[in-house]
């Protein structure tokens, strides 16, 4: 299972959101670029960055994201308000390892399918759920599309994976969130990346054995030091199965 240490950027700062509320970010007093370097030094193979301002349509952190891509030393999975094919292509040209797309996938699924074919293993579907509904536009607008139908729409698309977030449960109720994500993970052949389910190291150990969950994003728990990244990475690694001795 892959651990994606996560940075959420708002006005050039690292923040965390509670239940997707863009107006109440928790501010972390850390240097985003140095933190990205620290993720790599701890042994992370990937990291995830979300641009909250781009997601909300109120601005962007483009220069900071580009600096993080250059400094991280590991591939960056990037999400935040992608609304056009041109924007996706531009960020891939700038060196982003993967692009996470949610709203655009709901509004123009054919464009996202074409992007996935154009960029194999670089397009990730972002599925955000609030009280059973698919949410778009920075987690603010409910969609008429059921989450299950949204997944089914991309069943044959060559995606790199699907990030599933249960906004309602968020990190305060990781058991409830895991239940929602587990149910959806069983309905797709794509590898699922869980978000909002890890608040302590034991949660990583549990996720590791959930069928079809291939990774998890960890943000707030790392920022608050409730989870040590090196420990989480060690827990996520596959363990050798015992082998019977033959005499």
C-alpha cells in the first residue's frame, strides 16, 4: 500500500479542512517546500498536493506548487480545481506525476476519458462524498450523479486510480469513513486511494488489509504529529508470508 503524505495549500500556507469547509481551515506553521523534502527523506515514494484556492476558484498557489515539484525529489500527485484539458496538460508538462480530477469528470466525462488515454497512469479520479451524495466544485455542490454511477462511468477508462473521500465523516470518524470507502472500493476494478481515514498508526495497519485499497492520503495526522511518517511507511510495506519448512 502506498502512503501519500499530503499538503493542502491555502494562500501559500499549509492547512487542513474539517468536513470540507473551505471557510474554516486549520493553519499549520510549517514551510511547505521543506516539508515536501522531509516527506522524501522519510522514505515516501509519492506525495499529494491539493490547491485549496484553485479548488474554490478564488486564486491559486501555482508558483508554490511548481517549487514543491522541483524540491520534493519524489513524484507529486496534484489536485485542485481542474476545469479544462489545457490545464491538465499544462501541469503534466510542468512535471506533475499525476493529476486528480473530480468536478471536470462529473461535468465532462468524455474529456477526462480522453485525457486518461493520452496520459496513461497519470489521471486519477477524485470521488468526494457528503451524506451519500457526490460533491463537486470544491465540495460545495451536490451532483445528481450517484457515487456508484460515477464510478461505473469510468469502469473501462485507464485511470491511475480513484481517490475516495467521505467528507461527512472526515478524520473525526475514521471508522464511518472507512465503511463508505470500503463499500465503493468493492464496486470498481481501479485501485482505490482512501482519504480521511488515518488519524493514528493503527489505521494504516487496518487499511492495508482492505480489499482493493492500494493507498491512503495522510495530511492532518502528519501535521499534528499524531502519525509519524516513517512508522506509517513501515506499516504499509508488504510483510513476507510465513513459509513452511520442508525436511
